[in-house]
């Protein structure tokens, strides 16, 4: 494929954060050239006057298996939310209900301009999630959720977890020409035995895999971790030799000063989920402090039951707003927040050399917006428009790996009416058996 996108505003997110008016030439799955007045006579040409092209947006903490549970688990704190609703619902998933959930979540995220995700999967039927990631055209990582410890009924024997995990790694890691990969997904400290954490460390080293987990989301959780292990969350990972740039921690709200130092020293990644943290009443992660310390922070919507949306634009705006009363109005400016869903997200996934910015030689993952509507106007700062004014309905086209996955606001892989219908049917059937 040879494609020339012309006359757009290009928010490059390169090292200089350049904003250009010009063109992008794409060949196969790569950005070949960027600049004004490009001429490629034999390329398919699109005139994108009055459009904005961004690097594809990156969500680094989601739960596709929970998309089906939207609006079913409101107004609870984390541990009650998990035990009363989420674990029973996840454990009840059938292959067909998980497929409906994955399709629902993927459709919503693609339509909101997301091109790459870090997903925490289900305990069972995980092939379904990978199949739908491949089909949808999205880039990203998922992995079987790992739980072998604790009082919750939703757990599995250690040997079964490791056997299934290794099978899934061999089948799905670097599938779809490298677009889809495997990330280890131990749920959090309290749900995994020491034996399982040691196995996670060894698997990560052996296969060079991301470790995707939760940490310090809730005060009660932090207290229980300290009571049961003798350590706080991040210290636990350090003591277990899990701390590295491969470790990706969702939330990190209640950290000690020493834990913040560990984040910095070991180059651990933090995934900020402002909507979920507000809805579960978990607290406010001190994100401006982390950024000031040079800690890599990216953004996620978390799960639909603790957010009710997987719309990254909602979390963009919240991330820019909620920290200002505590840290000052000049903190968390629009550029910092946009970085979190582009180049910072790419770094979390270990893909900063391939995605996260519009530069020649990088993969053609693009999000294309129209920002000339009533709710954007007037404006003379496109970064502010994106972070403070834009909405998912402003997404027009989305490309991943040089292929259109959304055109004119509609997903290419899925019939959206069918996705909604099957999701409703699957949710009804799931609730009948609980």
C-alpha cells in the first residue's frame, strides 16, 4: 500500500513536539516521509484539510473481559467491588460471553482513537481475547489473569496457571506479524502466592515479557499487603526481584517516599487511571510528582465496571484537571497529558522506537480527528483542543500498522449493531446463571 495523506495538521509528538501543516506518506505499514507539499504520483491520495493527525492513542491499562459488566458494579470500594461483583462475573464467563465482551471493548476503544492497549485478560477462554485482538486490527498485549492465592473463589491451582500461560505465550506472543503480544498478568500481590510471583519473574526473563499488575490502589489493600507480606506494594516487587522497566503498575495511589524512589531507580512504569480511581473512591495518585521525578506515566481507562466508559478522551481531560487543586494550576499541562497517551504509552509497552510519534521509519499507527466543531471553537492551540475539548465522536479515521481499522467513524472489522446486540444477549445469559 502507498498512501499519501495531505493538508492536515500534524501533531508529531517527536522529540521537539513539532506541530506541522503538511503531509504523510505511508508505504506498507511504515511512515516513509513527513512534510509540506509531498508529491507521490502513484500513491492513493486523501485530502485531509481541516483534519488533525496524531500518533495512535495508547491505553495502557484495560480489562476487555469486563466490558460486558458495564453499569453492573457501581458505588463500591475496591475490595468489595471485586469480591461481590467482578470476580463472580469474570469466573462465570463462557467462551461466547468473553468474545462478546472483547468485541464490545475493542469497538469502543478503536472508535475513540485507541490503536494500542495493555489488557489484563481472563482466567479462562483467553484464546478468544487474542483472536478478537487479531481480528479487530488493534495493536497490543494481553495475558491470562493469574490468581492462585487468597480467600476468593476465583483462583486456580499454580500448575494449571503456568501450563496454560506457557501454551498461550507460544501460541500468541508476537502474532499477527508482531502486532499482538503476550504480557504476564498476575492480578495483584494479595492474589498470588510467592511461588507464582517467582514463576512470573522467571517467565518474564525467559520470554522477555511485560509484567502487568495492580499496586497500591486502595488503602485497605495496602494495609493487607503489608500485614500479609511485611512489605508495601512496590517494596514487595523489589524484594522479589521483579522491579525493572518490564514492570507495569496500574494506579500507584498510596506509595511511600521510598516506594517512589524505587519507581525511579528501577524505571518501573506507572499507569494512571483517573476515572476508575474517582469512581471507586480510591484516591488521587500524585502523578505530577512522579513526572517531576522522571518516572514514566501513561494512561488507562481500566475496566468498564469501574469507569463505565473506555473513552480515552474522558481520562485525558480528567488527568489534566484533577491534580491542579493539590499541585497547582500550572501542573499537568495539556502537553504532559498528551504525552501520556502517545510516547509515554509507547515506552510502557517497550515500543517507543516503533510507535508513539509521527516520524519517518515508525509504524503507521494514526488517529485522525476533526476539531472544527462547535465544542472546539475558537482555538489557537491544538494540544489544548485535544486534551480539554475533544471527544471520542471527533475521531474520524484510525489506522494501525498501515491498515484502516476505523473509517468515517465506523469500525472496519465489526458491525457495531451486531456487537451491541450480542453483548446485551451475552450479559443477560451471564446474569441468569449467577
